[in-house]
C-alpha cells in the first residue's frame, strides 16, 4: 500500500504531497468538453485509488488515467465505495483486490509478501536488473567521521554520526548497488580510515503486532575493529560484526515510525579481507496491512502454486525467460546449459585437453606403477560439464595409462609394500642410498630434520582440510580434480568459495602454494583470490591477508614465511562480486607445502640458521639459550667468551660488556658494582704545593661510587628535543617503572637510557649495556661553551658513562645498515650539586651531536661524580680548649663524595705556661693540652720555649753555630749561643779556626796532640840570648844590692849608734814605714821621719 514507507528527506515529502494532490484533483469532473478528436474511453483508462484513512475508514474511487471521450464510450466510471475499513489484513500469498473486503490468493506465476515492503532480493521483471539498481528513493546513503582505534566501538556514542569533514568525505565511498543491482555494498573504502558509511531508512509500521525488520547481509573486515553495526532508532541492536557469511537476521519493532541505520565503520588503520559489507534484501513486515497486488515471478524463477509467498529458482540446465511470471521452468536446448535461477541458457564449448583430470589408482608392489584414468571436469558437480565432447573439434577423454609410483616431498617409497612412508622423527632422507641401505639417517648436531608436508595429489582432501561456499554458490566449495583442486566454474554473484586448513608449526617455517587464477570479469574486486593466515595461539593478532593475484592461465608459486611457532588456520578464498555465472572465472591450486610443521617427512638434514642449534636427532633447531650463541650456519650453540654476554635467545653474535664491568659466569649478562676505579689528578692543596704532590704522574688511585644515583622506580628526566621526544636516564640498574620508558605494548624496557617519542605511544631503547671510561676533557669544554653561565672547574674530575646496544636505527645515515643506538653521559664532579640532573651536552633542543647519528650525549654535574672521600681529603681542625675539653673536627680540602670518615673527637686538655709577655709557650711552640707542657718549635727550648737550643743563637733562634746543632764548633770548642749569643767558637787546647776544626801550632793529628821535640827545636836562638842577658842583669843587680846593704848598715850604724835599724830592701817606700826590695827592715814605730830605702825607693 503506497505511502506507508516514509521519505527520508524533505524533498521526498514534498514530492509525495504533490502526488497526493494530483490524485485528488483527478477526481473532479472535467469542466470542459472532450476534444472532438479524443478517442472513446476504455476499461484500461480507468484508474483507482483510496482516500486517506479517517477514523479507520476510507473510500475507494475511480478516475480516468487520460483525457478520453466519455460521451462516445460505453464504459463508465464505477461508483465510489465508502466506509471501507483500513485495517483489513491479508497474509503472505494473498492480496486485497481494490475496493474489496476479502483477500484473494495469488495466481500461479505470482507471489506476495502480505503486508510487507521488500527492497532488493531479485531481478526487477520490468528492467531485468536487480532491485537495488538504482538505489530506492526511500534510502539515504552518506559518510560521517569517526576518531580513534578500538576493538570495542562505543555504539551509543555513534548514535548520531558526526558530519563529514572534507578530507574524509573525499575518501569515503558510501552505500551503493553493485554492478548488476543484486546487492547493496558499503563501498570500496580500502584506502579510507576513521569513517562510517551509513545507510538510512525510515518506515511507519501500521500493524499493532507482528512488525519486524528483516535483512540478509554478509561482511568481511578487520576482526574486532572494523565491520557492520545496525541501529534501530539510534540504538545498536546488531553490535560490531567483522565477519559473517550470508546471514538473515530480524528484529521486532513496535507500531509507528522507526529509523533504521546500517553503518560500516573503519578505525584509524589496517585494511583486511573484502573490507566491505553487503546487503541482499531488506523486508519491513507490517509496513502495510495488506498487499494490493501480487508480484510476478522474476525471470529465472517460477511457481505453479496458488497463494505463493515466493518463487522457486530454476534448476541447473533450465530457465524462465523475461519478463517473468512463469509457472514452470523450461529445459535448456541441446548443447546449452544453465545455472540455477537462469533467465536464459548458455552455449557449451568444445573440450580441450586441460578439461580432463586424472584419477589415480593404488600403487602395485610388483610393477611399482599405478593406473590412471581421466574424467571430464564439471562446472557444477553432477550437473554441468565444463565442455561438450559432442561438439565438432572437441578433445576426447584420454585413454587410461600406467604411471610410475611417486611420493610426496620428504617421503620414500617402500618397495616391499608399495606405499609411501615418512622418515622417523629426527631423521631425513639419504641422498642416493645404496641398494638395501636405509633410506633415512639421523641428523647430526647443528642440523635438524625439518619436516615438510606437501600436497600434490588432490584425490581426497588431506587431513585437516575443509571447504565450503558462501553466497551465490553452485556447489559446496572447492572441487577435487586429481592433480589440482578447483574453486568451481561460473559461480553466482557475491560468492566466496573457501578452502580452509589448519597446521601446527613447531618452528619458523614456510607455506607455499602453486596456483593459477583466471578472471574474465573486469574490476579488481569482482573476481579475486586471497589468503588469510590466523595464528590461533595469538589472541591479540588479527588474521593477515595476502592477495593471490590474477595469473590468467599461468601457474605461479607464492611463499609465505611463518615467523612464530603455533597453530595456524589458513583460508584460501575465491571471491566473486557482482558477476553472475561466468564460465571462465576460476581458480586452481596444484601444490601446497608446509615446512616446519608437526607432520610430513624431512627431505634433508638442514643446517641450523644463525643463532640456532640442535642436538643429534632433532626435528627442529632451537634458539640458542641466553649465554650462548651460534656464529655460523650449522655451528651449533657455543658459550660466550669471557667479557661477553647474550640476554635473548637465538643470538648469533655476543655482546661485549662495557668497560669496567665483567660478564656473569653463565654469560647471560654483565656484572657491575657501579664502582669506577681510576687515577685522579688533584690540584695542590693551598699552602702545600710540595708536600701534597700526587703520588705519581698518573695521579692518585681513587674510586667513584654511582650507586646513590640508582632509582629503581623513576628514571631521570634529561630534556626534550625540538621534535618533542623526551629523554630519560638511569644509572647502575635497568629496572624501573613503566611510566616513561615502555614499548608499544606498555611493557617497561630494561635499559639505562630511552627516548620517549613525541606522541607518547612508545619509547626507544638508547642503551642497555653500561660501561665506564675516563672523563673526556673535550666534552667538558663543549659543555662549558654551551652552558657558560654554569660553574665549571678549571681541572674537572669525573668519568664518562657509556650506554650501548640500544634499538637499531639510523640506517639511512650509515649506508643502509642500522646500528644500535648509544648514549654518552659526561659525569662532572660538583661537590655542591647534590644528585643533579642530566641535560643534553650540546645545549638547546637536541640530544644528538650529529643529526640522525643515533649517538646521544648528555652532561651531568653531580656530587656523586666525585671520587669517594678518603681521610686524605680532609684535615683535622682543633678547637679551643674550653673547660678542659677540646673539639677536633675534619674539614674537606678536596672535592669528594660522601661523609668524612673521621668522626668528631672530644678530648681533655690542659693549659701550658706563658712567657713574660703572656704568650703560651712563648709563641714558639704548641701546647700539649693532654699534659700541659709545651712542644717547642724547632730550635727552641725551655719550659715556655723561651731559649734557643744548644748550638742555636739569635733573637729568633734562627741562626746556627759553626758546625750546626749536631756538631757545634766541630765538637772541639764551645759556642756563644742563645738569643744574645754571637755564634763565635772558643776552641779547646790544640784546636783553632772559626769552627775549631784545625790543629793549633805545636799540635798535630786527628785529635791535635802536642808535637814531641828538643828545647832547641822549641826555643829560638834569640830566646837564649835574652835569657843570658837576663841572668847577667840579675847577677849585677844582686851584687849591687849586696853592696848597698853593706854600705847602709855601715852608714846607719854611724848615725844611730847602738839602736838596731830594720830595713826592707825593695823598689819603693812609703809613709807606712815599709820598703820592699827583697829583704825587710823595720824602723821604730815612733819614728815618723821618712827613711829612704836602698834600691828603687832610695
């Protein structure tokens, strides 16, 4: 019933209104007489229509289709019938005649759906095209934008599609009919992403119950990410479906208006399979109460029943021609054939020799041959041969023959039983074995008996194979043809013929397929073949799709590598799009081979590849365990040499441990205590230029300890480059959280340095092996130039950390060969920096000194870049003696890391005596406060250090007597020492000289003893003369004295008479009465008169 399916746009609504207005106006009587030349009206000129329902009632009226002469015609318009009920229901297979109150059955050759509206689903009898060509006006097709990539689409968030931006609208192809209109397709969008192709339909359902929407669809898209979603009133009722063969679904709806939307969605990446959804038909049950007519059976179908709800397709080799409405199908004429649902028959062609296929019999033990017969290939098994051998010039069926018995690759023929056998596991075929010798041998170490399963004979499906067909199929899948397997000839449109098989790969291997593909249809998506490989052991990965391109009769071989062991399901899909029954669209497979699987047989002992090894009798090569490596093909796994390691299985080259580290005993990694031992060149301590010289020209042996810098949780942020990449470093360990350094799966990367890419999706390893090297002054100079405002020591201490074996990269800058990334960290000693932070050494916004070099450089000023403190790096500072206690502490005098090893000391103390000026120890010594005595400085002595040492003189006791303090005056005299001394030697007897180191005259020998000699040797001649003269004078004097005495005695005796006179003969006289000249004499005491003496006093 017209008008129950609502238009989807305002324009369609206006058009529908105009049509209704035209129908109403046509009921009005003509206001003018028919033209004179008008033909008389006939029954065919009468048209019918209903008025709109009012209170569930309507009127049936009649009107003329054209201007005709009613006056000359015997045909009159019937009377209008009023009060007809609107809700008369007619079931499928019946219809409601105009103005009738009862339903009538459809006649043979016709059918009806009852009160339903159907779109698509067959060929329009009037045009010979499918019901989707053109797209019915009730539908609207458009594209909308989506964002993101997710395996669980937020269906409700997509309830109202976003408007398209220009870029997406230009790349998206929305829903449209296929080439012959038999299906509605979501569009060819293999190159488009982040979009939704939407198909809209609005329907008003008039029945109270039994309303539903039914459609048949298929879809093939990226599993879990792309696919078809169906919405009713903006609510998803069919969730994202990425794959489905032709499937019919239905959803109940209530009465009233409903909006339907079919959305084919794609995320941000990956195109898989057909990348398309197809709709065969859409039926809205309940869109009207009853059908007002029955539809004729489309061409290619027929029904002989009354009250049919559908027509039956003609069988093979039968047809029903256009325009349809057939009650039965006709048989095809001789030398022709047809597929099911054909509107016409096709002419057979003459046979060629390739149209026959072999049938192989069993091998004979006596002759080692097998019989071979031939059969004519069929387009449709048991129904349509591929050719007609009765046509002139046709090839005939070949005669039976005998062929030599052959086996599949890796198998050998057991001549006793005439059967093909496989070598035992771990063994392989012997090349040209001697007669009677075993056909197989155990594979030695370093090789493997890799099993190969090949299929070249297709008399039966191998174990694990299955086949099916989906869509417009004329058989149930691929057809066995002896030496090949065939997709089928001339299949119907929107068809997938699938050959599926599962194999278990024990190791990396290959899958080979030899095939040809001939397509007479035009268009890459009309006739194609592709391979799906799905690793069933991997729940995350999607099946991989590979196109098997057209060969147009040429046989080609494709090889696919299986990198990961596991269980794989393969699907070879032969797809036909909108192409109905074309004989020459066909695919053929001649050979398949699986290498590295758990079945079949080993043709040879294959040497293990680099990084792999095996034990004798192995059927597979295994990756070398960590700590070992295989440097050449077939070499087997070897332990890594000392100083090297491997930390991943399957290594072919060992990795060198960094300098300053050692390899683990098992070779699985490197050991480091994060201590660096080297010679340090220190600047002389202030005030001690000589006594603090280095222990050697190479420097002083010291140790650096970087363990305090290790952070097992967060790495150190090291800057951002101009692109937006962020850099992070760690020291002493590769363990950290996944916050900043992780792979694409979010797993932390065990590394010392990483680059976090600008979009934040993953990080790049910049070095997972640590090494220690001396500080490079050139790098410090570079840092000093790029960071002039920072303090830099004139003679820096430190070391260089080298992180190697990062992620491979920079192939373009290294002749096409990727190199492992490396990071250099210049560690500069700064006692005041604390932990510090690494920064790019070049400054600015780059971490690479040379662009695209994959070598990154940073500088890190830190306290822990200084050598570990030792006692020599500190001096003791003694505090004042307070209340008998003194504090002794250590003061750092060299840059070093760590606390002083000398703890503070509190010791008892005593005050020492002071000199007259109040100076303790006279200012010339140190007070020993434990005893209260002075320890005098050199050259000083005394209780208060007030005197010079023996042999020292001068005000400051700074001068030494001749011979020095240890040999004063050479030990042969005494020195005038002391603060007031002169430093002059007084020599002992027999010694002379400034230092008393020479013998005096008359002395000789080492000890200056007197010289033995005669008096003549001792006394000179003049001494004798003087002595003689002296004696003579003495004698003269004595004589004179005697004479004078005698004379005086005589004189005094004359003067004094008898009184005696005492007289002392001498040289002088005085008033005291004494004279001395050798003999005394005395005068009387009362005689005051001076008496003159004899001699000198007279």
